[in-house]
C-alpha cells in the first residue's frame, strides 16, 4: 500500500544520506581542520536546499546523476505500489555515485585551483613553449607579406569576431556562469559561414556540387578544417594528459606514444563514428562533420538547380518557416516526453542521444545557410533600415536573460536543443547582412576580435581540459522551491557568496576562470597557426591542382 511504499522510500533515502555523509567525512578527515570547517559550511548549505521529500533525489533524473534509476520508481508511475526492495542495491549504488560526484564538484568549487593563476599561466607558457615560439615565428613571417587581416574578410568579418564571443560564451557555460548552451549557436554560425563562402549573390551559389568528384572535393575541403585539430586534441589533451607539473621535453616526448595509443585503442573515436555520449563535448565536431556532408543536398533544396538560380525570395522565406516549425516541433515533443529521456542533458532515447544527434541539428544549420541569401543591402522601407538595431537589442536582451534567469528542466531542454535558433539567425543577419552594419556588427569587425575569432574552434576544443586543470569546471546547485524544479547556476552561487561576504571564494573562482581563458587563447592561437591554417592551405592546394590535372 501507499504507507509501506513511502516507508521503504524513506528508508532508501536515509541510506542515501548515510552514504553521502560517510563520503564527505572520509574526505574531510584527510583534508585537515580547514577542509572540515568548509565541509560544515557546505552541510549547512545542503540542509537549506535539501528537499522535504528526500526520496525525490532517487525518483528524478536530476543533473544526469540518477539516470540509471528504473522509470518504475517514479511517483506518477502505475507501479508505484509495487515492492521496491529489489531496487534498493541499485539505489544505494546510485546514491554513492551521486555523493562522490557532488562532493568532488563541491571541493573543486571551494578549493579553487591549487596553483596561483599567474603561476599557472607561466607554467603553461613553459610547457607549451615549443608551440608558442614556432607560432610566433610563423606569425611574424606571415605579417611581413600580408595585409590587414580584417580587410581579407570583407563585409562579413563580424561573423568571425562573433565566433570569439560564442567561444567565450561556451567557456563561461562550462565554468558555471550560466546554463544556456552555446553549441547550437556554433552550428548556426557554421551554416552561415559556409553559405557565405559559396554565395555569388543572393539566391545564387558558386560552382555546383553535382558530381561525385565535386562532392568529394567539397567534403575534403570542409573536413580538413575540423578533423586535424580534433586529432591533435585527442592525442595532446585526452591521451597525453596535460599537466603544469611537466616540462616541454617530458610532455612532447610522449606525443608519438600517445598518438599510437589513441589510434590503437580508440580508432572509432578518432574517426568520429562512436556514439555522441562517448565523445563528450566533441559531439559538436561529429555533428559539424555530418552536416557538412549534408550541405550539398541542403543547398540544392534551398536554391534549386544551378540553372534555375537565383532562387525566388519566397522560396527562401517558406523554407525558413519550415525550419522554424521543425525546431519548435522538436522542442515540444521532447518536453512532452522529458520523463522518458535519460542520461541528463544528453537526453537519450533507446540508447540514442537526441542532444548530440546531427539529424536534429539540420534545421538550425539550414537556417544559417539561408541567412546570406536573405541579405538586404538596400533599405527598402523604415522597418528594414531599423531591423539591425532591433536585432542588436534582442541579442543583448537574450544574453542578460540567460545570465540572470533560473532554468527549469523544460526550459533547459529547449535551450540545449537550440529552439532559440531563429532568434540567433536574426541576430547574425543584423551583424552584416542588413542595409548597414549594426552596432554590434561594427564591434565584432574590430581587427583584434576578427583575428582572435579565427581561433574559435580551438577555444571550443581545448577549454574543458583547461578548466578542469584549473579546477574551474562549473556545476549547478539544484533548487526545489515553489516554482518547481529549477537549476541555479554558478552565477547564482556567486550571488550567494556576495550575500555571505565570501569574497575569497568569488575572487579565487574569477581568477581561475580568467587564467584558464588566457591559457585557452594561447593554445588556440598556436594550434591555428601551426595546424589549422597550414593543413587547410595544403588541402586547398591539393584540390586545386588535382582539379586542374583532371580537367586537362
């Protein structure tokens, strides 16, 4: 009956608390009196935020920690009245895992980096010195024979500067400043940039991709922009763990062995044909590679056959509306079945991650492809003239709301699935495709931001490892107040620190994140100069000469 079921759930929850407290006490005992004092402060915080119905931690898919719990344990299930004794060992295992994760996350938050931020930057400069010296020499030699970098990008340089903002946004998301995912915006921006590179005029593309050889050349050029640096990341950061205690000789001497280990023990991961959940944040690389392979088909759908171009503007508007409806429908369906989606924010269904599914990202990618072909170089009316100002205001409003508003499980799902993609598309259109560049467009077109924006891909790849090394990886406190299940980000945690006058914690976290960003910039710049750009130039040279030889 209900009474027996409730008593058994309360028993499980008490056991869960015991596991949590034992895990904390054992770690506190090894940390000394200072850690014990911090642990007592944390226990007070947990007591204030602990839900009254303590067994809810066992019944809900909270933060991806309890996703292994059987669905039949949910209160709203028809099997609520059944005996749960067989599931108690599994619940205890989940509780122990939950305790270890939350305790380690809390230690990282409270203790901060074990190395001072300035010292960490200097140690990294020494560790990475061969790359930094070589990149500096290549940059100096290139600048002697090149013009201003911003002029090479033309009127769309704001897109490159905007890439730097997105890289910083994702870094701050993973540092815990906010909970709005930025990976979807990168997917949209990739579609915009690729479409710009192939656009001759609105509604008209360059050389058609209508044969197997042209498709192969296109795919090779696009994959060469993302795969080599991904391979380097897997070898240098995943297999050969970066550490500030190593020297450059010790670190780079292990590179050949790490490369062999990566290809021998994880070949599917190196070839991006493994499930997205095993790629972690590199699911984005897999998604971009797949949507690149779909691009010729999407361009054909958007613009029609090459002989029938330019495409009519109403065709583009209709396709834009279809993509918006597809994103909205995806969000509505997933919210309706959110209780059946497991593994936290991966939103797995029957073993497949919906969050990292490239097919579900095609609508937002196609929205980005349409943006350059909807350019309005002349103001036909007052609305068109003022639209870039409105898009700037909208983008600033979205950023502010993302920082200050709490997230429910439903809103977090919608943000992770990038349901706001149509708004991001409008913001990107206002940057450089309106009658004039918007204010933010002129800001992102600054040469320093354009140059740094070229390193955006490296920023995305390297920042999780560096945040972990600096112990600045973020996490979320869970709130269970009257507004339902909400997630309070590190920004709200910072507000708590302000309220309690815990300036040392706030200062330590800010310095660690700042040092991590500097290190990530150095890594991204050096790898762009030494890997991304040379490999891209080499592949373009091969494709150009291969095409010339085949035509002759």
